[in-house]
């Protein structure tokens, strides 16, 4: 992938970020777009699908720039759908995870395990439920930090 195309897209995203208000900035998920551009750039040499997704995202960002003053709900919906399609590809094929992925999973399993210990082993549900939640939070935060260190967070 050409470095020039990546830097051009980042410059366009910065221009959009400076032009729109904070609410629209959050709706467009411009920070996520920038991270996706970086990931697509790094995987594009080995993955043809990433090349296609990069072109799709490039076209989408250029359309957003052209319609900057008059964005409609359909434009926002199309942009979010494009980001979701690309994110699902990156998560499925390249084993990337979203930020907080492991924390959300372990938040479910921690209280369940605490409930199990509280009911079956120690006969005190109220005591072990928050302990299980705390253990789940610790494990999830550790796994998220580990994924961040390995560069697997989208």
C-alpha cells in the first residue's frame, strides 16, 4: 500500500475532524477510521481482501469529504456499515479484537464463577459474587493489556 495514500487519507480525516462538531465527530468514528487505515495498510501486502477494503474505505472517506456540509442519515449509516464490514474482516481473518473485548467477556464469566463458588462450595452467594466479578475484571483487564502490547487491538 502506498504510504502517500495513507497519509492523504489521514490528512482528509484530520480536515473532517477540524470541520465538523464534536457530536458528528463521534458519530463518524474518525479515530476508529484512522486505526482501521493503519491496520489495512499493514495487512494489505498479504491479504487481497484488505486491499479491496482499503479502496472501499478510501471511496467512503472521499464521499464524506465531498458531502461535508450536507451529510444525511443515509451517509452516516453507509459509513458505519462500511466500518463494521471492515472491522468484522479484521477481527475474523486477522484475529484483532476491539478495545475492551476481553473485559466484557470476563465480566460475564467472573460473577458466574463467583456464584458457582458461593452456592456449591462456600454456601455464601453474597460474599462470592463480588469476588468473582473482581477476579473477572482483573483477568479481562490483563488480557486486554496483553492484546494491546501484542498490537492486536483494533
